[in-house]
C-alpha cells in the first residue's frame, strides 16, 4: 500500500448555523493527484482552509505525513511541507516574477528582522541562496525568461503558473491548488494540465480543486465530490462521471 501524505477524518466546518463542510473523510496517497469537485459553495475551498490552518475544523482531524496537524498555525503547516495557491490570484503586482518566488521562500528563512536591517553575513547568504533557488524554480516551471517581468505584465495563464512557482519555493511535499484553471482559455488550460502532470512527475503530491471537468477527468487519480458540504461520491474519473448522485448535483436544478 502506498504511503498516505494527507488525510482527513470526519472534518466538519461550521460557520454559525451553516455547515460548510460536513463529516468529510479523505486520503491523498504519495505521488498522486487527488481532486475535490462539486458545485459552487460545496465547501471545497473551506476544506483547503481547514487543511492549511486558516480555520481549525469544528470537528474532525487532519493528518500530514502521519502527524496530526489539526489546529496548527498557517506558518507551521507551511513549514511542515504543505504549499498552496488561492482561488483568486494573490501575486505582488509591484514585484517581478523572481521577487514573487523569493517571497515564497522566506517562510523558511532563519535570519530575523535584525539580520535584515543590519545586512549581516547570514542575511546576505540567505538572500543569495533564495535568489538562486527562485531562479531554479522559474526554470523548472518554464518562467525563467519572465523573471524580471512584473507579475501583472504576465498573461493570465502565466500568472497562475507563477502562483504555483511561488508555492514551490517553500519546499512543499504536498501542493494544494485551488481552481488553477479558473479564467483560463482552452490553450492555457491545456498547458496547465501538462504542467500539473509534470509536477506529479517531479514527485509532488497534489490535491486539486477545479471546475474544469476535462482537466479533472484527464489528470485525477482519485476524485472526491462534495455537494453543499456533504461528501456524495468518490472514485476514479470513470466511476464519478457515471455516478447518478454526481450527475444530479451538477444538473439537478435543470433536471
Ligand atoms: N468565512 C466564512 N464565513 C461564513 N461562511 C463561509 C465562510 N467561508 C465560506 N463560507 C460559506 O461556506 C460555503 C462553502 O464555501 P466554499 O468557498 O468553501 O465553497 P467552494 O466549494 O469553494 O465554492 P466555489 O466553487 O464557488 O469556490 C458557502 O456557502 C460559503 O458562503
Ligand atoms: Mg472555492
């Protein structure tokens, strides 16, 4: 049996009277692409926020590499090896592509504010290393030629890719991608699909939220389906595609 990188057991998140995520249990095996799908408001992003420490789930537990991480702080979870992108692009528009990736690596820096102000040797060494590493990541992600471009000068597809590059800078084992294809045209989505496959090839484990069904069905090893917070189905692309509950959740209002 393959090693489980991330798992959730009975994860529930309530906001006042609203149960956004209800008793969700899932597993993400090492080296696989696992996807979470479901209609708008299904609780997908909320589940990501529970995993990454933005919320402490009302009930349930989350484990990462065998260790319980429920209730840990955002920076602790990031330091353990979970990187993420957000549904809305969160790049620093006044910074270059290179600088945006460097920012992503600072979560791990050992030098403090005093080192930075005094430009101590430790600070300068860490800066040089951060630049070198960011350049490597930009090469890896096909963005090296854009390293001195401002983030906002990049095409939408490249900005989304830069977001992933920035997430890689914190040395994650697991990548959480929240709707990476949102707003992309067909060509950009195709290129992103290949890119996510390459990331898997590099050894990253990926948990993916997406509305683009073609992308999901193409690259997912396993899929969980949520509807109004409730897990309604799980399985391979073929299994999920044929599941009547899934079809109803997506088409129900029209049917
Ligand atoms: N901080 C919050 N406070 C109150 N309600 C929230 C909060 N965050 C999310 N919700 C609600 O929880 C439900 C699930 O939202 P969530 O953003 O997780 O859905 P989603 O599956 O990511 O949807 P989408 O596909 O539109 O991104 C929604 O009804 C939403 O309004
Ligand atoms: Mg969402």
